[in-house]
């Protein structure tokens, strides 16, 4: 009996000590978060003669912190979003303590419309007559596109720069699938709907090559035009420089006027000291964008609200994660906005290549109810508003895109792999079945889709495509046949989409907000309310633990462990978890 009490006492002591350690660590996490001022709480002190350091190599969501974040990071930094970056540059124009900007960018990881927005914000800042320098050890084409907006661009004497033009590469895996014994059973609507081509072809179809060539040339023209204007080099000359591979080194970049000089960082810092008028032996005062953005002011005085909803990432069923568009989650947001009497207009910022057709339809319905209530809905397109991204945009009163936005892709597809050969011949797993009816097993990966089931899937895919066409026709005041002629899964640039009637105006989010407040009649008295509301990592961790949401925690750990390689893992997982008919584009375009 005495041993029993010993064991009980030892167990209780173990539980107590474990709890003490957990709550001790929990306290450290809370303290770290409180001291970091995560989420922009607490005003940042800015010294006189400061230089705003614009580092652009990190991920850049539309809305600050709208990305999956590591809940175990004790001292997380704010992930500044595109819109806060633009607002910070605007604030810095009139801030006497900010003397200029230093752009640090080597390898940009955003789409062209986002890069164009950043570039426009830098050009606007330059109107304040404050200096803008750019420096890097090496520059990709995307990085140079941003840097070229600066007054002066400098590079390390032994650095590297790329200026070779645009290309599109798509990996095709049909041969690999055949070797593995996997037969992809594919149903799609739209002759240009190329999302399934890597699964059913060995190379690009002629129609896919045609559409890619057309929009990539449009993107490249815009790229050259903007650089030409900033560097005072003709577009034709820039095209020749790239076509003839004239820039093989940083010395060549100086020779052809792409950059202004070759310097080490300490030499650039001496230039900056002259620019802010401090002695050479003094230390420069840099302020990082994350810190500076804490001083952005929010207006809570007006009762009239303009709801700005950021829909960025893949469209998925259910709630989704940060950085994705969960159909149910966003439907709830739109429903909440509809019931808020203070909301006078809605601006939907779309940066998505699409995803689940069902989730898109669920959101479309809630947006339609908003519109029926008489609330103006204005859409602002980012890098992408294609396929499912266009589905949720098409009913808006006014649609704006950037010239280099990728949009359209009005088409759908369904994919069901038949892996029977893989199971039988490759890994030795067989299935046997007892059925009550001919089709009671349902669709799966072991049995081939029967002729009758194939007809049902094909009819379902075409029905959703027809629904998609009608949604666009109703929203854009076009006939079904007019939409079909420019749809069929074809992708367009924002400029071309405007010509075709899929977009009303070319502009950014600020332009969309201006249109929204004018339509609502509140241009002199309004405030912005942003959605979704982003939780701090520790709050999200507690919520996940309360919900026993292991998926979010697992994904955070995978991203922390694999780093950049995690994108490949999540892409493979995304393909594996596709549910229902899909409305999405198959690629992500980045300027390298």
C-alpha cells in the first residue's frame, strides 16, 4: 500500500512539474510577444535624419500578416503587406525625420502587378524630392524592375545581374504518371483551359502556347516601358540589350546604363551620409519597414465604413488557413458586412488564381446578397484574379485591374486518378468489393471510371462551366455566347481584359476605394475597415489547441523545418486534396 502512495505522489509531482514548465514557457512566449509589439501595437520612435530601409526579399502578402505564421516563434516580426508598404511610403513623404529611402532587393518573390504597385509607390515618394537609392550584391530581373525606379542604382563590383527577357516553363508529368501506372481521368470545359495539360499531354498544346505567348509578351512590354521611362533608355534599346545578351556582368550593366555604378556597401553608406548631411564617422540611422509601419494611423472617427476585404491565395472549401480563401470563412465575412449598417461600400481585393468552384459559388452568393442590399461592390485585382478569382469578382459594380494583372481563365476541370495498376503491379495491394448496387462503391482511385460515370462527370463539369459563363454574363451585362467567345479557360492581361469588357478600368486598390466612396456618397466622411481580421500567432495557437486543430500546427512546423522547399510540399498536398470541380489557373508567374 505504501508503494501505491509513492507511485501516486510521483505521478502528481510529474504532472505538476510538467505544468510548471509549460506555463513558464507560455509566460516567456507572452512576454516576448508583448515586448515585440507584434501587430503594430505601440508607436515606434523614429530618430532625426533616418533612412527608411525598404527590404523586399521577404514574402509580401496583400494584407499584413495574412500568411501562415510560426506559432512557436517567441518574438515574431510583423510581415508587412503590400498595402501597408504603400501607406508607409506615403507617410514618409511628409515625415521630416525620414530623409530618404534605401531599397534592398535581390530576388523578388511577388507577381508583376504587386511589383508594379511597389514601383508606383516609390515613384510617388520621389515627388517629395527626397532621395531614393537602390543597392544589391546581385539582382534578378524582378529585383531590377523595382530598383530601376530609384534615383541611383548601385551594385557590388563582384555582383551579378540578370536582364535576359521573359520565358514560361511548365513541367509535364504524364510520362512519369504512366511509368507509375497512374491513369489521370480528366474532364474539362474550355479549349484554352490548360490546368490539366501537364497531366494529359507531353508538351504544351498549340492553343496554350498561343495564349502564353500573347500574355507574356504583354507583361514584357509593360516591364520594358516602365524601365525605359525611369532609366531614360528606349524600349527598343532595352529589348535589344536583352535579346543579344549584352549584360553578362555588372560592368556591362553600367556600360548600357542599367545601373549607375559599382560600389561596396560601405561606399554607398558614405553617399547616404552625404545625403543626410552627417559626418563620415557617424552611424547611419536606418528604420525598417516593419517598425515604421507601426506609426500608420487609423481613423475611427467616422461612422461610415468602407469594408476592404482581402481575398488572397487559393480558393478552398471550408475555413481555409491564413493566406488562403476559405469559402465558408469568407461567406461569413460577407454576411457580417451585410448585417453591419455602418458599411456603405465594399472593396474586394482579389489576388487569386482560383480553386474550388463550389467555394467560389458560395462566396458569389453572399456577394450577390450584399449587392442586392444596395451596397456598392468594387473589385481591385492584384497579380491574379483568374478562374475562381474572376468568378467571385464578376458580379461587382466596377472591376479594376493593373495592366499586368493575370485574369480570365473562365473554365473548369475535374480530375480523378485511376491507380489500380500502381496498387496491383507496383506495390502489391489489391481490393475486393461487395456491392448492393452497380455504382455503390462511388468514385475512387482504384476502379476506373465507368462509361456511365464518365458521362455524369463530363455533364457536371460542363454544367458548372455554363453556370460560370452565366455568372459572368449577368455581372458584365453580356450574353452567354459573348462570354464563351472570350472564355474557354483563356488567360488575359489586365490591359487586354479591359478591351474585352472583363475589366472596367486600369488602377490599383486606392483607385478602387475612391470609386467606392464616390458611389456610396461618403467621400468626405468615411473610414476603412479591413477583413479578414488577423490573429496574433499566440492567439492562433491557443485557438488551434482549443479546437484541436492539428493541421495548422503541423503546417507551421513543416514550413519552419523546410523553409522555401515547403512550397513544393504544400503544392503537392494541394493537388492531392483537390475536391470537386476546380476553377483555377495552373501556374504562378514571377519575374525572376
